[in-house]
């Protein structure tokens, strides 16, 4: 019987605390500009009194901010208080192991859920949902130090609750790989997605420029590797052979580290690596930290079990390599001295395969969970003392039931990747998922579904003016704008306004209604909103007096090539090059009125000129 995952559990809990710390700290500095009374989307408008009692309000819209009026706090101050409390608790849990307690993680989860409920579009990212789900699992995984006055180093049921972390990682990675193909995005099917990704992602890092210069054949090979790591390798999460699980762990870590190096995705990739700690065992973590003795594996001849294990392991690697070559048409072009690849299956064949394997994968996961439950029951039986044996068994029953319940309701969002399988789930599971959906206990995932910016990276550039004739660019701290500035390193901070500006450039202005409010606040000269654009007032061109006009123009950006130097692109050292603006249909215009009305900006289709409005 394998040892319980004590050290791996400790790594997971410390990692979740670190992710919470990054999330709360990053959000705290943005609350006034995003959600303040004079912010872009004031949070107080979300919490409208409806005549219901407090408990009814908490049931329908679970957030601690309902308590604000009773405590004499407005919504903005309440959000800042929740962030500060989250920073304090997560920092303590990160530094002090006794604070990595179930009650502390429950408090962190409630705090972040409270902020999420009023966060609106600026807080509705997949990593926010992932943090809430991982944070909830941390409540189940963490021990109860504070109430018991010191808990044992492990509990018999720890393997059961920790398995849920592995299941979350599987759902995240497998769905992220599948949606790239079910979206029918031509770049993913053509294996050319990474030839666009590095320059079109929201906030590239300096290393993204170097990755963009890699040859096309290598970019295609990288897409193939992404499919293998996200679709095929996750099945090994449930392998009975520890070396296969370790192979899966290092595969996931490699992918996440490469993403961290080339893109600013806040705490997301770090949190994914934290989830991957569920693939580690006690021996491997102990050996990595120098606290475990190496097992004696030098006996000869090897046992039958060891021989079969090695044989199965080698067979698995061989199948992965064979299927990669077979289904992605990989072959060496000796004449050009490169490795060519192409998708060798059709969309219909892939969806048929997905329909066939979705429910069997659920069955495989259930068998893995059942094994963990039985192993935990065996550990309970091995506990000494009648009273402690009964106490361990009671905990086993409670946590095993909770694990099965979480697994069951997670099947609903997981099977969104294949609707026929989703429809075959027991109706009671759908009802249970609907009952807890507002709590974000389980979520659906699917990252980088479609590649954007195929014809050039679209970017909204704001410019202000006092006379409508002479325009000055309003430069953001993080998103591409000034072509003479190299891409920044921002993570683990997430500039949420910059991210939404990226989305605004991808669609019609009507899909980003917050943008009108943002421009309106700039015209008013609201300092909290301006600090989201530039913290340094000297770099904001209208710090002395707000502009009278603001226009938004859509530009296209491309990375410079490795062959271009300062002579051919004097303002584009490894960074971005901006093309002339594309004015699709000509400039839009918003006329003023005696009573200020919500502004409509045609930024995503050309240029919009906004007159200064006086708040009504």
C-alpha cells in the first residue's frame, strides 16, 4: 500500500495559498478604478436591495458584501476590506504551516467568491473559476489544526480528497485540448496556431518575440506536442504505475513553464502546476527535498511485477510516439532537413472518437476514485485503538461521500465537450449541479479555443485632444501601444482593464459595453480610473486637465522579424510594430446632449470621437 501523500498535499496547500495571495493583491490595487463609486463598473449597482431578507439574499447571490450596510461600509470599501483580509490570511498560510488549515482555506474561498459575485466582466475569467474550484478542494484536503489543537501528519482519507485535485487537473487539461479541435479553428487544425499566438496573446513577454521567430516546422511540431500533452497524456493521471504519473507530471510542468516564459497569464499557470502536485507521491517529493531514503531497487533478477511494470511503461511511451506519428502525419523531409507534420484525421472522425471515449474516461476516473476509497478504508482498519478506528472510519465515510458527490456534479461541466454524453447523465446529477452552480464548486474549462489576430493583432489605441485637431496617444502601462517599448513581464499580477481592452479589439463595440463607461471616466478625469492606465501621473498626457475629446482607433500590430534591425524599424526593437489604422466604414461619432446619456463608442470598427460629458 502506497504511503499517503503528505508532502504532496503540503505542496498543494502552499501553492493554493500563493495563488490566493497573488489574486487578492492584484485585485486590491484595481478595486477603486474598476468598482468604486466613480469606477468603470461600480459594484454597488450589482447589490440592489430587493426587499428580501439577508439569508435569502445570500442564498440567491452569495457574497459577504450584503453585510456592508449593517457595518457602515459602502461596497467599494467592503471589497477592499475583503481583499486585505484575503492577503493577510493567504500570506499567513503561505508562511506558516499551522495556518494551512481547512478553516483558513474556507475563509479564503468565501472571500474570493464574495468578490467574484460582484466582479462582473473584469472577474469572469477561467482562472478565477479555477481558483475558486481549487480553493474549495483545499478546504477538503487541508487538515483541521485550529480546532483540534494540532492534527496528525496525515489522515486515512487524505488520498481520497487529494484525488479530486487530480480529477480537476484532468478536466482542465483534457478539455483545453479537445476544444481546440471541436472549435474548428483553421489554425489549430492546420497546426499553425503558434505562428500567431505569441504576437496576438493579450500581454506577451520579451521571450515571446524570440519564440515567434522559430521556424514554422518547429511551431507545427509544438502544436502537436501541445495536443499530446493536453489530450493523450492526461489519461496517464490515473495510471497505476508511478513512473507514468511522474512522466505526466513533468509533461504538464514543461508546458506550463513554457507558457509562463512567453505570456503573462497572472497566477493561472502557477496554479496549474500546483494542481499537478497531485500526481506526485511521497517518495518522489521526499527525494526531491532530500528527506526520503532511496528504495533499494538493485535486486536481480527483478520480480515479475517489476518486469511487467517496465514492459507496460515502455509500451505506453511507444504507443504515444506511434499515435503522434500516425495521426499527425509526422515525417522527416531529408531534402529540406526538417520534420513535417499535418493533421491526418477529419473533424467527423475526431468527434466520433470523442463521443466514444468521453463516458469510458469517466468510468476510468471512477475506478481510480474507487481504488483510493478502498485504500483509505484499509488505512482506517489499520488504525490502532477502537475509538480512533471508529473516528477514522467516520471521517472516511464523510469525506468519501463528499468526494463522490463532487465527482458526480463535476461530470456535468466536464461533458459539455460532448453534448450527447452530457445528455446521458442521470437527471439527478444535472439537478444537483444546478443547485450549487452559483457557488462555483465545479466549472467547465477550455483554454485558447480559437486563435485570434490571424491577419494581424488588433489593438484599440485611445487618443485625447483639447481641440479635436491635435491628438495625443494615451499609453497603457502593460498592453501594446507604444512601439518603442518592449513587452513587459507582469505576472502574477493581472491588469484586468488591459485584458478587457484586448477582448474589446476582437469584436464589435456593442460586445464591450463597459468601454463607454471607461472612456466617460477618462473624460471626467477620474483619478482612480486613470491609475489603471498609468500609475505614474507624469506619463499620462492629460494629468493636468482631462481631454475634451477622446477617440479610439483600431490598429494592427505585428512582431518585427529577426531580420529587421533598428534601421528598418527604428521604434521596434524586439517588440511590436503598428500598421496604419484600419477605418472600416469611416469614423463613428457620438453627439452630446443636454442630459448626459450612456456613451456608445465605435472603437472596434474604426474611430470614435467622444465629446466631454459632465456627470449628471
